[in-house]
């Protein structure tokens, strides 16, 4: 999973992640290796900035 430059840094993905695998990284967020590919963040992102 990856967060693209389309990210608006709203934080919705951070709140939706059940394992805390999304962290702030500069002006956007990054998905860490703790990600379990549950796709909760993909469903939560209002701008479709999270891709496989």
C-alpha cells in the first residue's frame, strides 16, 4: 500500500488504521511496514490517494 501525492493530509486514514501503520511524513502520510493490507485506509480516504 502506498499514499500518493494526491494526499491532502486530512488524517482520516490514520484514524481508520487498526494497527497504527500510517504516520505523518512531511506534508503527507506514509504507510509503514506494519501494514496488514486490510484496506481500511483505502475505503476511508476521501481523495483516493491510497493505492496498492
